[in-house]
C-alpha cells in the first residue's frame, strides 16, 4: 500500500534535482574561480611590475644622459608594452582584474641629471631580478596559459637584466 508520502517522493526528488541544476546554471564557475591563487597573484604582480617598467623607462628614454641608456630604456618600453598588452588579454580570459597603474614618476622626472643614469640602472637591475624570480615560478604553473606566457617573456627579462648589469658595472 502506498503512503501519501511515498507518492510524492519521486516528485520531490525531481524538484530537488531541478533546483540544484538551476543553481548551477545561475552561478557557473568563471575562469577566475578555477584560477589558483598563485596564478592570480602572478598576473597582478606582473602587471604592476610591467606598468612600472614602462613608466620609468619612458622617463629614462628622455632624461638619461648616456645615449646607450636612452636606447636601452626605449627597448624596455617597447618590450614591456608588448608583454603588458598580452598580459591584459590573458587576465581578461582568466577573469582577473588588473590593478591600476600607481607608479609615482615625479621622483624620476625631478631627479638630478647627474644621478639619473646610475639610479635608473640600479632600479632596472633590482626590478628585473625580482621579475625573473616571479616569471620563473609562473613558468612552472599548472595552468598552460600562465606557464606559456611566463616562458615566452622570461628570456626578454633575463636579457634586460644582463644589459642593466653591464651598465651598472660602468658606474
């Protein structure tokens, strides 16, 4: 004999399944939900570092007294703008909001000319050393897009670092 409850159990089960399915459709996982914290942190840190490199190097391309350092600075601008554009596209695909550029270049635009070249190169050595460490870790990411991006730009960062070290030895 069927109890009143047993007659309604199949309908309750179907309703429960429909509710669960509705929740899943209403709130799908976005790309950023599946992104590891370390990969999100890489994107954010790389973006800030890249923005800083471009802004400081734009100033250096105008203010450096050594023509080779001006040329180096322009190369850094060009390379980092290209990487920044690609990183922005990657961040968008992964659902990561990039931080706003918050580089204060006034200290660089007001710096005495006699100290500018050395200070800029010192900054480039330190910044590229940090960036290389960041990109080396990201190159081992489980996310193939993150790893590929980091592996692609790591040689450029290493080249910038080597060149900056060479300039640093001149001072």
